[in-house]
């Protein structure tokens, strides 16, 4: 996963450095959220360039939502920040299941 502070700032069109620490935290939170939503059993899955690009887009989308709708992280009012992230995570979950199946993880599973 390769989302950098600079790439997020370009996406958000942020020029100042005043929110850099906040943005770094949002990148970390978004990355962890996405990785936990998909699966963390095998980090090699995330090395594939096709997977990395999807994870990066989802990370930028989610971190941008965190930044743009900061009030959604408060107890006062709710704003949805799902953007395109949920659909990308769903696609990545399917890819992760296929990846694990190709490795034979489910070969001993007798459930139908």
C-alpha cells in the first residue's frame, strides 16, 4: 500500500502543511480499516499491483472522506463517508477469497 501524504494532499487539493499530522492519521486509519475489512491473514496478497492499485484508491477515498467530513467523526451529527470505498472493499474481498482458494486454504473445508 503506497498512499503517501503528498498523494492524498494532491487528491484533496491541500497546499498547506497545517493538517499534515491529521492527514497522516487518516491515511493510517483508512489503510487499517480497509485491510481489516478484507483480511490480514496473508500480506503477500497486497503485493499484487492490481490489488495495490485498488487498495490505494479505496484508501484515498476513505481518508479523503475522513478529512472532508470531519464532523462525521463526532457525536453531534452523522454524515456518511463510505464513498466508493464499500464497493472496492467488496471487490477486494472476492479477490482475497480467490487468492486464498488458489493457495488451497479451503481444500480441507467440508462444508457445503
